[in-house]
C-alpha cells in the first residue's frame, strides 16, 4: 500500500520514517479553516482517500481510471 501511495503521490510519504504524512498543526496558536496548514492537510486527506479508493478497486479487480 505504501508503495502505491508513493507511486501516486510521493509527497504524502515521509521518507524518514516510511509513513504517510498528511500534515502538521502548531499547538501554540488557533487553527482556522482558512489557514495554510489546514488547507494543506485537507488537500492531503482528500488525495489520500482517493488513492485508497483506487487501491481498493485495483485489489478487487475493478478498472481504475489512470490520471
């Protein structure tokens, strides 16, 4: 699965620890939905979910539309 994510969107994989990295939030200030951290995180979550869905379809033998 990790290799599939790495192939589809390498920026989601933290190469230091080999884990999916969706983002970080600072704890020393309030989080707003208009903040860059939040929009980056939300974009990564959506991308990851779409990749997971494509992987699931591939594993189930269904056709996956390539980008």
